[in-house]
C-alpha cells in the first residue's frame, strides 16, 4: 500500500510541476524576468511556510533549533538548485514545453537518482541505500535499469527535437514556441538539469529537521515541509539576484506598475503558476515519506513531470507541421519514459 500511495503522490506532484508553466502563457506584455520573480515569490517565499504552518505546527521552532551546519548545507543545496530552477524557465522558453522539459528533467532525473546513493557508498549511513546496496539487489538493479531507460527516452525525445528543427521553417517553429532556439536551449537545459538535482541533495541535508518533526509526533506524511522552507530560501536568493540584474539591465522593473499592461491578470496568473509549482514538492514530500528519498522517488517524480509537460506540448501544438517520422520518434520517447516508470516501480516493490 505504501508503494501505491507513494506512486500516487509523486504522480500528483509531477502533474503539478509539468503544468505550472501554463499560467505564465496568460501573462501579457511583461518581460520574462518580471513574471518569473512574481511567480517565484509565491513558489519560494509565501506558499512553503504556509504549507508548513498548516501541516507541521511549530515548524519555525524546529528550524530555529537546528544546528548551523544543517541549516547551512540545506540552504546551500537550495542556492545551487536555484540555478537549475532559474535556467529551467529559460530552457522551456527556448525549447518549448515538450523538448525543454524532456532534456532538463532527463538530466535532473539521472543526477538526482544516482548521486545520493553514491554519496552513501562513500559515507555509509544507517537506513540509507548506497549504490553498492542497489547493485547487490534485484530490486536495486531494476531501479538503476529504470534510470538508464529514462535517459534513453530523453535522448530519443532530444532526437525528435532536432528532427523538428530541420523540418520546420523559423516562422513555423516560432508559431508554437515564440523564442525557439535549439542550440541555446539545449545548453541551458543540460545545465539546468544538472543543477536542479541539488534539490534532492537539499532534502538529504535537511533530513534531521524532518526527523525532528516526526519525533515530536507530527504526521510523517508532511515531515519534509520543514526542510522545503529552508531549501527554497536558497532558491529564492539565486532567482531574486538574477531577475533583479535582468530588470535593471533591460529596464523592465516598471512592468510591476505599468497600467498599460493587464496588471491584475498578470499578477493573478503569475501567482497561480508559482503556487502550482510548489505543489510538486508538497506532494513529492508526501511520496518520499512512503518510498524514501532514493532513486525510486526521484525518477518517478521526474518522469511524471516529463509526461505531463509533453501532453501540454501536444495541446499547444508544438509538433504541428512535423513529419510522421518525427512524431513517431517523439511518441517513442514518451513510451520509453513510461517504461522507465514501471521498471522503477517494480524495482522499488521488490526492494
């Protein structure tokens, strides 16, 4: 039952993450950095402590009593993850929902799933699964195979994107993705995928705070909401600094009070996007409480996001005008990713 609930929670979180960018498409006449930081304030500053307050009463005292080392490394992982979250938005901006999410999250899935287990191989910790443990068990081997299959699926999706670029004119590409740029987008997406994996490391760094919440008799289902507050402070720092630089450079800081733009509409949809974004980790935390923060949780979460984002890409007609072979390649990539989800789920059940 725990496995089924874990998969369900991760799926809900994945749908939220794969869908959060859609409200941004309703924002009009604002620069990217303007609506990104408004959404970010809800994602990283407003909603996380509200969620923690509702689910982990006394979360502030848990954070205040944590050691400086725990707080520092949890915040640091969030700071590094912030670069991934920041460039994630740029990756989707230049590649579209389908290809952008596939490349970013493929790398994120691989790094986030494998690196913690390697860390625990170097520093054995009671109750933590090391890479050696995974290699030695049938279930662990299936999980690792699932990670490999996921990467193959991402590669196929990337191939479909390259085929799309060759087949469509610049005008046709930009009809579905206004600022489509394959080379720029791929470079940003790969960097984003690697840096985004640091969120998973942040959960590990903040685990003592989650454990303390459980020790105080609070619901284990929501234990990670405490660590999320600190991790997202780090992400907020990175994004505020960068968007402020862009606002000054591009002189777009006037967007927030520009009455020539639909201000209420823009604030509403940016806030909606930010809130939906946070829900991914709210449900990730619930899924992690059932499955653990190993390869299983991370790959299930990432794969569901990829699938959801690709469905939105189809809805937005990002593949309109491409050949039959390109569409088949694109669908094949999705099917391979789905196969990786099943492999990880089976491997986790056996474990």
